[in-house]
């Protein structure tokens, strides 16, 4: 009787460990996917920031060039 109880408890412990392993694996996969999504969002945001900066720089350079051209036209 004690041997049967011992076997039942061992099986219950093994099942509990198996369930714990499965939960941890699923949790880790969710974290990996979450981190990958956050990395992609950061990458998109950085690209958007770079594009905005390039556009602002191009606009300022065009404005300076236009002012320079106006000054040269006034001199003539």
C-alpha cells in the first residue's frame, strides 16, 4: 500500500514538474515574441525619426539656398 502511495506521489510530482516546464516554456516564448515586437517597433520609430530629420534638414538647406539666391539677385 505504501509503495502504491509512493508511486502515486512520484507520478503526481512528475506531472507537476512537466506542467511547470510547459508553463515556463510558453511564458518564455511569449517574452521572446514580445521582445521581438518591441524591437521592431523601436526600429520603425528610429527610421521615422531619421526620415523626419532628413526632411527637416533638406527643408532648411533649401530655405538657405533660396535666401542666398535672393541676396545674389538683389545684388544684381
